[in-house]
């Protein structure tokens, strides 16, 4: 399943930030985009491991179009991260 991620670009003073809108509370920050994508993928997988332990369902992935319309994500760049979800 592909989950959209909202990317806030970093600069010399700020880290890159990534949020996963479909997975509340799941976010990451890093020094560059490549590291950030790998880190957020690990964050999603870790979050899902906890859901499995708790017997909770995985959140569905929405479209980038749906999230991009949200003013909270104005100025973000979007990407998709593939996560293997086996329920």
C-alpha cells in the first residue's frame, strides 16, 4: 500500500520534516530528503507493529489530492512511501 507523505523542506538551520497524514502522530525529521524518506518508512512500520500488538486495524491510505487540499499542508511537497501491509 502506498501512503502519501507531506515533506517540509529543510535549510541550513532547519531539518527536513515529514508527516504521514493518514497515520496520526507519525512523523520524522532528518538532514536530507533521502534519509528522511527511509526514516519515515521505518516510523510507519514501527507504528504498524504497535497496531498489530494492540490488535488495532491499519489506517487506510488516502490520495495525495485529498491531503494537498488541506491548508495545513500548504507548501509541502508530496511523495508516496510503499508499506507492505499484511492483515
